[in-house]
């Protein structure tokens, strides 16, 4: 069952990194689904960064950066599956 864990707030297309505002914790290695208008895909979280520091896990309320497999847009929703 998919559980909403955050929302995309920004996307850096040149480096393929999304900024996510978390409402639940996330751990590197989690499988997530990103869903938005006309797009939906799943991926494994390979890395999480906060203020350019690599993290193994991020907590509720964190704004984190993560590499994404496909382009995303602000307001896309991130689910843990």
C-alpha cells in the first residue's frame, strides 16, 4: 500500500535532482512512487542529501534533495511503496 511521504517543491533538470518536503520519514533504499499530472513512475531512493550532506535517513519536516530517474514538477506527490 502506498503512503504519501512528501511533495516535490523544486526540480533541477540539468542534474536530475528533486527537492522534496517530507511529511513522513524516508530512508535511502526505500522504493518510492512519484505521481503528477500525466506522469507516474517508481524508483529506489539511491541517495538523500540535506544541505549538501549525504544522509542515510531523513525525518518528517526535512527538505531533502534526491536524484530522480525521470523529470518531475513541483506539487508532484511522493509515495513510499
